[in-house]
């Protein structure tokens, strides 16, 4: 952080949005109290725990707000644009800062210490009201939306890894798709290399999205793109192998904080020598998008992501009740709603994986019926040492329906959740073999043996996070639909009144039906998070199918649960959700 010497004027302070209506006399008095300094891109303005003894205003540049994620690493929350206050909630609350703020580009900051602020509000008392209104609004909104529309990424750098990739042509197709969404955009190439920073700032103010493009090369323009972008989009082709590392060394904030995606361009008849996992690793990317030649759905999906109009779907765990998710997806398909990101837990993770694979309604029904309805995959019982079943039947079915597919190669970005009993944390699976991630996510403790992966003991994700809408909130910036089937009564008390012994129960019911202990274990795994009201903060459209008549282990209740999910989603869409999804 380097202080600068130029003197500010009252007009400079008037350029701050929240101070625009302040009397000139108040601004003149405040000028004497402020400090004006610069923060180079990549450096911090403040960290959690530091005293909030000043309020800051961003004069130029862009700042990024970060919380500490569950893995202990910085987790991006949103951008702060020129003219906005910074750190006002901690400042007014008299508490230390709770988040980190970094300069995402070279930024100019105005610092007003508490004494100067108090003098300012004495002359301009409406300033306190404006700040209070902003604080209330931010607290009411989810964390993802708390910084308003300006917090969305606006500048995307399209970086070509091959001379055969035409960045400008790709940007033009995205710009056309953005226009259909009612979003304005502009495309900037190397001709703007010598333009001043003020020119780029004006582009951001006058357009919803700015595309800057360059080939990956050690040039001034390429490095300018890295520093100027809110997000890097690396363009690659599966008929080539990426170099590792893919990009030359650079300390740009977008790379420091992994605000990097890969867009893998697929052409018909190409010879495949790499896959998305190779590119994701080489680019150290967070997400992977697939763009198949002339596929308008792929273009539209990436455009919606750039516009903050993407749609994410999160499906909870809940045993046989999760059949309701299939009905909900069918209703979304009927309404013409395209899902851009998908994720879930346990059985919800399996259905979300089918969606991410591109299963249509008929394929989804056929596969789920065959895997779960026609025969029970959880009846290869064994004398329990770690679980009631051996898990062999489940393993074979996962291999049959999902094969060797990697999560990175799915049609849309996807995740599922498991619970690692070694470190006591939820694990978010976003890469690697899909069937392994699903096996971990559905390993209900006591029913299926745990999956040992990377030194961890992984069991059903419902133990830690049965409705992972918080994960989806950090995967995309659009609207999230959540379907939760675990909030209602899920167990029959009569099953536990004077229960018979195992052999007597087996004589009465046979070995094709799971004993009541299965319901007990399933409900225990899902109850704590299934009713967590805090999860609603990260979901825009919450769907709660009435599946109270379906027991968690009633794998034959397919039609009843599917119909419940369909009816609930249809009713939700008719109640205004459809308009919200289509208008953003």
C-alpha cells in the first residue's frame, strides 16, 4: 500500500456515490481529514480481525471481498466498484473486520478516519441514514448478492492457447447471445494496448460485459489482460495437450485467487488426446465449460454465466424420497428452463449427475427405475462389521450407469458432497471419477461401507451437508433452485415399538426389504441439515415436495414421489418463479 500526495477536492468526494448529495461545505470540511492512497493489484486493503477505525471509499479500480472457506483458503464473495464504500459495516458496528478485501486491479482508495467521519455526519446527517439503509439491504440479501449488481464479474479475458483458436470470433458469438439476454457488451483486442486505465473504467461503466482477448504469450497486452480481467477464460482444444503450467508466471489477482475457468472447444471428428481434467489442472482453473461446435445451448450457457443469469439446481439427499427430484426436473424441462450448474448430496447427487450427463426425461426414468426400483441395490446383506451391506451391488450399478466418466467432462459444471470422518468436514467433489464421488456421497453410515479416498473415510454427504446450496452459491452468480425432500417426517414410530429380532423379522419380510434400522440410520443422517433454515439464504427458489407419504427406504414408491416433485415444481413456477428465472 502506497500513499499518494495529490490533494483531494470537494469535487473528488462528490464523485463517491453515497456522498453525491452532501453539501459542499461538508465535503470541504471532510477533505481536510481524508487520506488518498493507492493499492497495487493483488495486495490487501485489510484482513479479518483488523481494527475498523476508518471507513474507505473506492475512487478508482476494483476491489474483491473474500471470506475464509471451509478449507481455510480465501473464498471470493464479490466485487466492489468505484464510488462504493468499503468496510462500512464493521466501522459503524465498532467491530473488527470479518472479511479480507484485496485490490483486484491497481486501485485508488480514500480513507476517512472516525473523527473525520463524525464531523462529516454532523454536517450531513442523511449520510448515516444512507449507510444504514445499505447495511440493512446487505444483511437481508444472501452473501452472494450482498454487494449488488456491481459485485458481478464484468471483464472477461478470453485467452487462446492455440493459434487455431479465433478469440474474437468466439467473443462475437458470446456478445450476440448476451444481446438476446438484453445485456450490452463490447469486445476489446490488442488495439487497445496503449489505452489509459480511465478508458477501461469507462468501458465498464457503459457496458454490462467487457470481453478482452489475447493469445497466451509473454507480451505486454497479454499481461494487461491478466491484470484487467475480473475472470480469466482459458480457451483450449481436446485435440492438443496443455503445457504445464499453461500460463507464464504472473501475479495477477485473477490467478492469485483462482478466478479462472477453462472453455474446452470441441470440433466434430477431432482426435482427442486430452480431456477437461488435463486442462483444469494445467490452468489451475475453478470451473470447466464445454463448447461443442455450433451448439447454441453451450454458447447460451456461457453467455448466461457471463451475464449472471445462469441457473443452478441443488438436490438434497433423502433416500427414496429423492425420486421427487425427477418430477421436479421434468417440470423444469416442460417450462423451458435450462440448468447450467448442478449439484447434490447422496441420492440427490445421483439424479443431479444424470442431469449433468445429459440424460433426458425418458433416459432418467429408465435408468433410475432399473437401478433402484426394479431391484434393490441395498440387499447384499452381511453380518455387520462396518455396514449392513457389502456394497458390491451399488458399486456395480454405479460403474454400469456412469462408467469412467470424470466430473470435469460432464456437460455442465457439477459437484456432490461427502462427509470425511477423518477431518470432520464436508468434502466437495468437483473433479475425478464420477462414480467414486457418488459412491462416497451415498455411503450412509451403517448401511453402506465407507469409501476410503485420499486418506479420508468418506460417508454420506447428508451427515455434514444434506442440502448444499451454500456450495452452489460459490459456483455461479445466477439464480439457484433448491429441491429439498428431507424436511418432513421421515420415519414410522411403529417400526420401533417392541421390534422383533433380526431372524424373526427376516422370516416375516424376507431379505429383499431393508429392516427398520435402515430408516433409523437414514433419518439420523439427514435430519440435522434437512431442517436447517440457514440454507434458505443461499437459494432463490425453494421447492419442498410433499413426500410425507413416502418412507426413506420405500424404493418401490417411484411414481408417488415423482408426481409429488412434479406438482410442487409446477406450483412454484406458476407462483412467480418462472418469471424470475426468465427475466433474471
